[in-house]
């Protein structure tokens, strides 16, 4: 089953908790569970794609519109929690008292913002034909960079909502917490993105697109 429509829950004296599905696994016949890369080319996520990121407890950031300058929470501090179920990748984030943008809570309550997304480095993918479409299957995510609410989600079936009572939080140890190692990893992200884009462009040329 897929996530239900966005709902807002408020409880007196409780902080704000942002929850949503940053990514959804492909469900046949439901367009919102695939991403249109180009005309006739779609991206679909397989169950298990996020297992590596969760197993390694990668220090994923929760932020608004993929902007790391405005973090809402992160895995290493325990303010962002990630899990996977039959629907997809779910996140729960304890919002700071003054989240960015200042009107984010209102935007979510008014449903001006109702979707989420994720940013990643590809670990393993697979291309195949499915009828009139070419499918890029995401089999494994090597690095899960961020999750969070976005103005325009890639996967239409993703969600973002606010609950009024924060769950009990347990701090999660950071992976690769050494400052130099973390910095080197982040510097490598742009290189990985370029290689990934080049691989996609090469494949499209091979297909005559």
C-alpha cells in the first residue's frame, strides 16, 4: 500500500516532528512510484536499495529542498531517524524551534509542500526495456546524502507531514566521524555525480536517444 494523504497532528506542549517518505519503491500501475528521467525513460527503486545506507548508519542530513546550508536534523545526532518498510524509505525528524524557511511548518500545514525527496550517490543500477519504456532500476544506494521536504518531488508518491509529539530519541553514532574522512567523502560526492551523469548520457547515446 502507498502513503495516505498528508495529515497534521498537534499536541499541546509537544515539539514538531516532520515525517515522510523520501523515496518509494516501484508499484506496477502507480505512476507516482517511478521518476520520469526523460521521454520514454523512467527510474524505479527496488526494495533493498537503502539497506546499505541504513546498515552503515550513514550520517544522512535532513534538510529543506536539498540545501545543506539549512539542516533540519541529522542521523548522527539522533534528530533524524531513517527506516524502510514495504512502501519505501521513511524519515522522522525533530524540527528545530525555528526551522528554515521560517514558514516551513505553515507551508506543510497548508499543503503547499506535501512531498519529499532524497539525494544520493548510485551504488548499483540496471537498465532494461519494459514495453515502450526504458527502465533504470536503482538496486543499491552507495551514499545517502540527504532526505527531506521539497517543493517539487521527483517521486509523486512521496510524502511530508508534521506530528505534534516527538518520539523517544536515541542518539546514533556517526559513521566516519573523523573530520578529515568526512570532508574527503563530501569532496568526492561531486566527482561521483559527474561520473553518474556521464554513465547515463553514454547509455542514452547507445540507445540512440
